[in-house]
């Protein structure tokens, strides 16, 4: 499993508003690594670290490879709640 940290992610542009800021476990977030396209991943953990909430999410990619993301709210490009993601 590869882990991608905030320094390896493209932050959401400051002028772009996030559709949902209350990210919860099970929500699907879209993150963009610096070296590739946006990836949908499921939030599995959140915790305050140094005064800022840090999230952890898992994604399954092609050929069964898994990626784990560690990120902050500023790195999220879009959020789909668990209910939206199920439909």
C-alpha cells in the first residue's frame, strides 16, 4: 500500500469553494496527487493534529493496488457524503 501525504497533493485553488466542509467517516473525497489525475477515496479516520484536522482515506486503483491518503481540508477538491456515494 502506498501512502500519499499532503506535500504530494495538489491543494484546491483558493477561489474554488468546497461543496461540503463537514467531512465524516465514510464520505468519498476527491484528491489530486501532483503526478496524476483526481482519485476518489473513502475517509476512514480523522484526528486533530497540531491544531488542524488531518484525515486518512483509502482508495483502490487498477490492478488491485491500494493508496492511502493523509490530507487536510484544503487538499479536498470535492466531497460526496456516504448517502450520495451509495446511490
